[in-house]
């Protein structure tokens, strides 16, 4: 028997749990014989969903968890109190070494807190960032950090740049990824205190390909592969993608329905348009990895369907097979010399 | 003779100067008999442009200035050294009381620095923010601050909320404008140190309509009329509008050209689409006011054409006639009681 990449999946997390989560897990094991999924959550509910499908039984295991952490719950308290929740049980599987990775569409806060508290940081990593892939004209870029760790220090941002470079090179196959720091102008002397302090540190970093400042306007155009910023700014960037995208698409649709002529045109362009815009959909890339932890922790959208769950699980195979955490450890330690 | 609103216009600023600037000025005085424009810059060049048009001579005056401040010049130095530049001369017209307002498509940095140094702040105003109007599904919102003053303090943000409310109510006619603070979640306990400190201050502000946190995703949807944030975040929001917008429109166009069927459709939807998207164009609103100064300072896009210049000049009439600065003074002073 080949050795599996073992992935703990929170079967109760997200808007469509457990139905879409279980379906995504089954699809993943049916697509790859390299992966084994541990579904944590209410055993009866999971078993009843699983009974709908055929799959290799040895690739799926149920780990019963009676509790569920709701999105609205304060995360620190939830992680501490709900020991028998699907999130805590799944994270514990990673902590104890049964699993290599964790995937959840549930509470972002609980995943971020639990990732740090239960799985734990790689030695030397100051802060584990949440780093979603965002679409660009040229493909995609890693936006690092979008997590809950606001008010970052320059040394954090330098580590984000290093970890992001490892991820883009080893998981996404981008050779010598271009690292940019989000700024309000292209010149080195521009920026707030954090960016001004970080800029020379990145410039003097020998093991990344730093291209300087990147203005927010140039992010969707794909000027950088690794987009470094502190979490508050990262969150604003991610949500402007969603917000401007949603509003513009709505306007385009409205515009197409204003006259009979344009309505006919709309029918003709619809299929082609749908395909092109799909390539610019934030959700196509599966989950966002939380980097710098002793195992891989992946947070997918709360609205995830089975396709996103499947992709997030399969993403864990590359991450584990490429020894990303070993590479991160080496790159972070290099900094300390 | 009716009393004019006097507007100093930097005839040499922007990519299309002096041609489009002079045309915009002429169009403005031809549209309103309430305004008089002072064009600052190279007299010969301005006179030669003016000779193309007919207009009421008493509504246009030329103020010669031999120098031009380039966009790339360090602004503090430029303002100090180039006393005979079109920007410094125009700002001086406001300072000495000849003009009520200033409009420039030239160097943003020089305008921001010059606004503070030459025109000066209203007593009590800690920082004059740059506040562009941004399109939303429901109309537009004021994004305050997008200026060069990064690393703001909570008291600055409270003043931005007050000044922005005055502007939206008196210039844009929005009754009891909704004020939101940009945050990474809707809950009061979320945010970085700045937002957490500012939130209760805004909540206890009796003279604004504070609706709490606004996530970046909800800005284009129009959840708030006054969007309060510090300048770094404001700059990122503004530029994400531009960047995501440009990339999406490009994708839509590409999508429409992928097949013969969609090409025909594209021809049919084009006129309707163009109209709808125009309503979501960042440049339609004319210039961004710099609030809290002893006169009105308006910065328009570097790429401004005559329409944007005209709109920016006409905007100064409402601003002046509505006594915005008096209202800002009252609202800011109220805070000190």
C-alpha cells in the first residue's frame, strides 16, 4: 500500500455542511489514490451522507465529534471550551501526527486560533499568515497576510515574503516568484511607518526576488506573484476584489438588459462571458493556506461547495509531497544567521 | 454685477495641459455666470488657447507663472523653491482671499503640501484629508482619507467623519449621511489598534450618523455615504477600484471576442453597456476635495479632460455658496466643547 497524505476535514464547517463537505471528500479520494481523508463531526450525519457514494473505504475514516463551533462564537473561548468539536478534533489529528493537513470551511477565527494554539508554529516563525491565492490577468498571486494578526511588525512581513516565495515556487510552480510590498506609491521613500521600515529589509534579503513597491491598482494586473502586506490591508484588498467584482458584474448584467437590442446581444455573449469571468473568480483556487505551522492548515470559503473542498484536499498532496514546511523552516532559519 | 465665486485654476497641471484645462475653464464660465476663473501659468500659452473660444472676458483672468512643478518632483522642496510656479501662484490667490477655491490636475503631492503650507488649515482641524467621491451601486460615497497623511490617530478619523458628513450633506445633498469606519469585520471588537480606539469615539459622537464598521466588500454596494479610514487604507481602496475595474472590463471584452456568436452579441450590447458602466466610472465625479483648509482645494485626475475640469470648477460654486468651511469649523469646534 502506498503511503497516504492524510487530511483531516471538518465535516461540519461551512454553509453547506455536511452534504458538500462529504461529497468533496469522496470526490477527492476517487480522484487521487494518494490521499486519505479523516472526516470529523457527527458520526451519524457523516455516515448517512457517505452512504450515498461508492469509494475506497480505506481512504475515508470518520472521527466522531459531538460539538460544532459556530462562526459567530468568540474563537479563543470556542477552541478552549469545545474540546469535542469537529474543528478541535481535526486540528488535534494534525497535532498528534495522524494527519499532515487540515481543511475547514467553518469559523475562520477558530481555525486561525486553533492553528496556532493546537498545531503550533514552526520554530522561528513569528506569525503564521493566512495567504489566499487571488486571480490576476496573468494567472494568480499569493496575498499574504489576510489573517487575524493585525498591527504586524517589519520582521513579520519579511517572513511573509519568504514563506510566500516558498509556496509560489514549490506548490504553484512559479520560478523565482516576484515579491512586491503593497504601498501607496512606487518610490522607496513613500509609505507608512511599517512599509518604510520593511522596504530596506526586503531589499537586503538575498533569498527572495524583491521587486519593490506595488500599488493596489497593479495587483489585479499581475505585477507580483507574492503580494506582501499586513493583515488589515490584506483583508481590504481581498474584500475589494469581491465587492468591486460583484458590483461590476451586476452593472454589466443590468446594462445588457436595458434595451431589446442589448437583450438579444446578451443571449449571444453569455456563454463566452461566463467562461472568461470564471477565470477571474476568487473561489476557483480552493482554500487559503495558513503558512508557518507544523502541519498544513487550509481555510476554504464558508460557502464552499464540493468542488472547492475537493480542490483544497488535493492541494494538500502537493504541499506535503513538496515538503513545504521543511523548506519554510530552512528559509526562516537562514534569516537568523 | 453678481458676486462671483472665484476659482484659481492651475493651467499647467496634468497630462493634457494647457489645452484641456483652458477648454474646461471656458466651458465652466459659459455654463455658469456665477464663476470667475483665474488661470495660472505661462501667459502666452494660455492666451493662445483662450483665443480659440468665445466667452465673457470678465469671467476669465490670466495670472502669469513662469515655472511648472513636475509630478515627479519632491513636493515639499518644489513648493518652497518654485515661487513662480502655476501651483504656488494659484494657491496664493486663495491664501490672499482673491479666490475661494483652487483646482489642479497637476502634482498631487505639491497640492497636498501647498494646501497645508500656503492656504493653511481651519483652526481646530488637525489634518486636512483628501476625499474623493467613489461610485457605488446606489450613487456615490465619500472616501476619506486618501491623502498623503499616513499613520493617522483616532482624533483625525473622528474629524474626517465630521468633515465628510458636512460635505455629503451640504454639497451632495445626502440627508443625514451614514458614516462607516473601514474594518475587517462587522463586530465592534474587531480591527487594528487604530480602528478599535476610534470606534467608541465615533459611537459617542452626537452630531454624525455612525452606522459602525463597514467591510471593504460592502463599500461598492453603497452601505455607507462617508467611508472613514486612514490614508494608506484609503489609497488601497481607491486603487483597487481602478485595478479590479480595469481588469474585469478587459476580461469582459476578451470574453465577448472569443467566438463569432459572442462577437455579434458584443456589437448589440455595446451601447447599452457603455452607458451603464459610465455610471461606475471613478472619473465622472470630478476632483477630490481636500477638506479642512481655509479655502477649497480640489485635486482632479492627472488625465483630466475638459469635462472633468469644468465639473471640478462648477463643484466649487456649491462648496462656496453652501459655506462648507463655516459648517466644518462649527462641527470641529463642537468637538472641543
